[in-house]
């Protein structure tokens, strides 16, 4: 799933790879998918984008946006984006394929769910998109200790678990169930701990972990559990993920555990992240 580190790097790769290319043809909805989301009728995407030139790609939280002469292509967190050279075979199944005049292309595929929205600049009404654009990125100076304290000290949030606090309601856009595992691990906080149980020192550790973990993940090209524009895994070795479950913790030697929680999975070290 695309989260903030992957979105930043995908935007960078798209800009470096396809900026300036002219769109020859767009195929949307080729492989029907119940949870592939579009803006308006995907059959209109070709008419809207054909002949347009790709501009700079940017990221907002876990979203990636490209400008094409006033039309925007926006990709959500469940979309797998791939670049294809002119001689490379296109995927048999895809939810969006953008062919360029130089015969290269990009494809977008959805496994569980994902959005591929095409809209005229300024004409997309989506609260998820709006919040991601409005709130400061954890990579920015605006996201400082005071800003974080304003979120975590909200009295209405004290009964939430650490996972629910971090990964729901877009409190921190781009922070989802994937990156939160290493954030909580580095802070020494169990995913099920209630926010109200965290003392001032733990809250400060959580803030510092958010900043440092996101920085490290982004600088290394995203997590090794996710793939980039060219189908290569990110360079950041996840500490808690499907890749490490069952292995010994590198800090204390205890086993990395996986559990079902809140409709998804959590990973934690029973030694470093104790649950009262």
C-alpha cells in the first residue's frame, strides 16, 4: 500500500521518468474491479487526457498527483503504479493504462481497493484529498512537537489505542497500518496501548519516532515490503512486517509477533513493546 514514504518517492520517479511526455491514449476500466474508483465515467478519461503533456508529480500524504495541462491524475494508496518501456509487454490486467507518444507507458493496477481519479484542476470534491493537502507533512518543519501535542492531547482521543490514534481519521495523512508498526516499535509502545496511558516522555518519544522513521523510510526509497515505479522493493528494511514476523528482535532477542487487530494486522516485540 502507498503510504507517505512511497508516495514521495513515486512522485519523484514519475517526474524524472515521464515529465514532458505527451499522452497518446488512455484506457480506463479495462479489467473491471469492484473496488477500483474513478471520478466520473472512466470511459471519458481518454478524451480528457489525449494530447496532454505530463507535468510535475507531487505527493500529499499517501496520494500521488500528476498534472497534465490542467487535468489531474490522482492515485490512492491501494494502487500499484508501474512504468513500461516501449518494448516492454503491458500487463494483462490493469485498471488504468496511459500510453505516451514515444510508446512508453504507465499502468495502474488495484488488488484490494484503490482510486485513479481524473479531474479538471480545482474540480475534485473529496475530503480525503482535501485533508491530505491541508495538513502538514511529518517531513516538514510545520509538523513539530507543538503541532503533535495539539493532536495527541485532544481529550476526545485519549481512549483510542495507539494504532487507532495514528492510522485512522487522517490525523496524520500518509501514516497507515504499514508504517505505524516501525514507528511504535522505535518508540517502545505497544499498538494496543491506550493514548491516555502514555506519559509525557512516551508522547515525546512517539513524536520523535514519527519524524525519524518517516525521514529514514523516505530517504531510502520506501519500505522493502512495497514496490516502486519500476517494480523494485524500497530500500528501507522494515523492522516489523511480514518479512520479520517470527524472527528474534534485534534489540532484545524476543520473538516478533503478529496478531489480528482492528480489521488488520499488528506486529510487535513482546520484550520492547510491553502491553500492561
